């Protein structure tokens, strides 16, 4: 006995430790390779029309390419990888995709974008959410519902940003109760930068009639309030 632990258990732990380290290293390497491949496809986002006249009905090309890649990868990986490893990898890759979607809006090359572009990104995100929900069916033995929630949570930052941009009252982000409930994963500094780039398509409609007698665009007013308050807070 050693510290109350049978020697056989200690010896077994010693034998398992190098294998566990090797497994963790292999898992980390796999994740880096997958994220790098996803990044290749995400760079195709250069083709996104940020001031589109119409929203792309089937989403943007980069999202379709990523989905095809992930579906092909998963069909092979589930035959090779232990399910707990596959689950961790998928959650991490989805979280990486969420971060990259935020970075699309933050990219210096994107000077401004409109509501149609946001709708297109929303379609992309729904595709990733559908993929995540479908993949959760693989993990019945380890908790299908918990896997679904875990994968959904991995995409939550991007989902909250898109929801905010699609909201008719974006200034509700300033309300602490609403922010905690609906936008708790968003960094206000990122929201400030992204909001300043947002140009609602209805803004140009209202401006064509000049300022005299022009109706106030409620969403634009709400967005302007959000931008002003975030500037003051920064």
C-alpha cells in the first residue's frame, strides 16, 4: 500500500500516465490541424459581399465548404477516435469557428456592412448550429442532450453577436439585465467596433428624402445610442 492506495493501482497509474500524455498531445495536434484547415476555408470569406443588395439565400461559400469538410471528417473520425475525444475536438472546432465569425466583422478590411450581410452570416451560423445538433446524435451513450448543449454553447458568442445586429433595438445591450441574459458572452469593446461599421440598408432609404420631414429610423436611432454610449464607456 502507498498512501492507502494499492500498489497495483499505483503501478497501473504510472503505466497509464505516459499514454495519457501521448493521447493528449495527439489530440492537441489533431485540433491544431483541423483549426488550420477551417481557417483556410474561412479565408474564402473575402468573397462575402458586405454591402449586398440581397442576402445570399444559401449562405456564403466559405460556410458551405467548412460544413462539407466537417461532415466528411466526422464520418471518418467516428470510426477511429474514441467518442469522448471526438466530442471534445468537435466542441473546440465549433468554438474556433465562432471566434472566426466574430473576427470577420472585426477585420480591418471590412470598413462597413449592411443588414443583408448580417442575414447572410446568420444563415452561415444556422448551418453550423444544424451541423452541431446533428453531430450530438453520435453521443447517446455519453449524454446526447448534454453534447447538444455543449456544442450549441461553443457557437454562442457568434450567435449573440448576430442576434444583436439583427435586433430592432440594439441599444438593449446597454441594459445590464438584458445583456446578462442575451449577450453575456460579448465583449463591449468588440461590440463598439463592429457597431460603428454597421450601416442598416434602411438608413440610405431615409436619407434620400433629406432631413426635412424625414421619418426617424428607430433601429438607426437605437444603434446610434448604442454606439454613443459605448464610445463614452471606452
